[in-house]
C-alpha cells in the first residue's frame, strides 16, 4: 500500500524559507517510473502545481516560482523535500505531495496535505 | 501559463447526468492526451478520477467518464449521486516550461 505523508512547519514568517518533507512508504523513490510532485492550494482557491522530481533525479519547476523552489530526494530515507524561499502571506496554502509510479503525467497517490500559514 | 478554464459551478438532480468542461490551448489540452481529472471533497486531498483523457483508475465508478474535442476536455458524471458533490479539477501536461497546468475548478452540487 502506497502512502505519503507531508511534514513541516505550520507557521512561517514572511521572508523565511519553508522546508517541507514528504515521506513515502509502500514503494521506493528509486523505482523506475516514480514521479513525485508538490502541489499547493490556497484556502478556497484552485490547485497549483509547483515542482516534480523523477526516479532518475530529473527535476521540473513551475515557471512562475522557479527562482524560489528547490526539490530534492533522499532515497535512503524515502523522502522528497521541497524548499521555498522568501515566503510571503500569499504563499499561505495547503501543500500536498503526490506521485505516480507509472512514469505518467498524473498523480494517483496523494498525501493528506499540510497547511502552511505565512504571517508575522 | 494561465490556468485551464472550467465553469465555476455545475448542478444536477440525483440520477441526472452532468458534464464539466475544461478549456485550454493547443499547447496543453489540445496537443496531448495527458488530461486528468481530480475530485476533492471539503478538507480532503484530491482523488484521481480520470487519467489520459478517458481512463478510469481501478476502483473509480464507471459513472465517471472523460473525453476531449479540440482544446476542450470534458468530465461526465452519469447517474448523479449525493456523494458526487465535490470540487473537480482538470489537469494537463503543457509544452510550456511549467510542465503541468490545473483548471480553475468546478463545484458540483447535487440538488
């Protein structure tokens, strides 16, 4: 059974750097075909794709946020990490990690999400 | 990269069929068969309902179906049930540098 769980701070101050961790179980991040994404959703608003990392360490970023995002993985811990610099109140959102193991352009496994509030 | 356009809301009575549209461009919806649909109940994570335009994951009811014509994809829910009341989002691969784009979201109400 594939499960994902996000963890990180619930509150960050403006200008700080956010670090979120997604811990995977039920499969290996190094398995061929694995693609893991971060997606966020501001309260009451639509989903927004942020970044993706693949089993072969290829990385992709949202054009609008590319300069602020870094995605990485630690296969020994089966974790994917997202950092976002220079946080602003508009970055307040629920952050989801999601993945596929099918080398595909969709996410069939999702974490429960973690709400991050940016406020001084 | 602009979000894909969806109607803000769609409603129907139990047993009826409804269709949600998702309009993009030739760089995303129209150019690739990589459209997926997600259902999201309040306070919950999205759930994959349709992938690659027409395919249902195992366990998803066959009341859900997907299609595409030109730059517009559609999700049809037949035999509408109370449990279908949720937000629905389309998503597409895009050849622009941002890789993926989501739709604006549609709230489905069962009357």
